[in-house]
C-alpha cells in the first residue's frame, strides 16, 4: 500500500524531514532514524485526545519546517547529521486495541530490521508494548533494557476487564519475555497509584523504580548514573520511553492523567540528552501528549524538544565516537 500519511489531519513530516513509505524499503534504506506516528488513545483510562499527539509533536515549532535544527548546546544538527525520515502514521483502528497494537509492532519491527532507530510519536502509553517488543524482536528478547520516564508505573494487570491499556504495557512487556524486569528502570513515579499488590509484583520482578521523593533526596544525576549501570548490564541496547506526564502539570498540562510534583521541563531535557549521549539507544517513544488539554502548545512544544534533544545527542555521540572527541558541557557558546 502507499504511504498512509496522517490518520488525523494533514500529512506533514517531523519538522520537514523527508517522507518515507514502510512498504517501500528503498525510501528508508540507510536511514539512521525513522519517525513513526502512533495516533491511538484507545487505551486511555481518563482524559482522551492523544490520538492527536503525533501531529502536534511533528508541527509545534516556531521555526521553519526545513528539516534542519542546529543544537546550540551540542553543536550538531540532529536532522541533518543523521539521516532522519518520517513514515507517517501507522493506521491504528480506534476501538480495536489488539489489532492496533499488532499493526504498530509490525511497523516498528520493520524499522528495526532495516537498522534504523524507530522514534515513535504517541498516542497513549499502551503503544510502549509494541514499540519495545518490535525492537526486541530484532535485537533479541531480554537483550534490550528500558528507561521509562513516567508519573505512573504502568504495571497494572487487568484494568476495566482488559489486559491492554495505557496502565499495563510495562507488565505485558515483562510477562512476554521481550524485556527483563531486572533491566527495567523507571524515573519520576509519584502520586497514589499503583497499590501495594502491584508494587509487590514489581519488586518480585526486580524492577528499579525511582519515585520522586528518592530523586529529590539523592538528586536526579545520581539516580540516573545508577540506572545507567543497570541498563547496560547484559543488554545490547536501551529503549527510551518518555511519558510527558513525568513532568509537573505546570510544565506539561496537555496530558490525560496529570500528577503534580514531577520533573521540570529542563530536568527532562537534560536527562534525555544525557541518556542519548551516554547509552546505546535503540528505540524511543514519546507519549501521552493530549492537545485538547494543552494550552499555548506548552506540552506539544516540550515533546517536540524531547525528540530533538534525543536526535541531537545521538548525533553528538556518533560524532564523538567517529572523531575521538568528547562533548564538553562547560564550553562557552561562542568558543568556536
């Protein structure tokens, strides 16, 4: 079939990068990154609207959509130094979650088999199951770790009588064997869910979950350093999953289940930059952006920058590996 484009709204690519068609391998042969839209909110338990997230993440920017974004800090252009193409939205039928997730898994696996990093724009967090599993199907089950930014653990079992939803993908990933519980790192948890029974299951699976109280007490930098050592032990790659509600609602109001007391936008961007600089990232998703609850595009702009920060840092990591250089965060901007 021809490129589907956008399921909701006009067919635009991420900030103007070239389009590709997943049914035509020649259009993404040699790509470093393939952007995939996952416009699905059928797993949402509270406020819907994340089906419109991919379009908002692709287009929310005050600069021209010219396929170029030089990073002031990293001195790379993630959209130019890497070959980045956009496959458009996966056709995910509303109301049929199992079929929708299956179609997405096949698309992500196709990207991973081509040797590219899939960057999936959600959509609610139910899409993390096919995203991470699609990559693990290629690299090997148990060989991919997860660093998961979220206010919520997403390790529920049966919710509303279903095994599938945005509160359950991490449990399903571990139960499937695609990802190991002891290589599953969660950052930013807080609030009043899940309950003790689910926490007991997580502990039995040897997950490592950094709740905000621990992060504030120890510092985000120390927690991430510890998480990195776990994530890279006996695993070949790291999947980065960013639920935008990891940030305080003051920084990300446009989301379905806002929880006060989270990370700042600056903390999230710094963390994402560090992950993509220091770790072998093999897949990324950015989820739970719900434009109907956003105002002034605050949340969509942050999600857009999460993607850009990731790509800029991956480009920097590859440059440093190629040239034997080291990025210096203390280097003055105008020190050329």
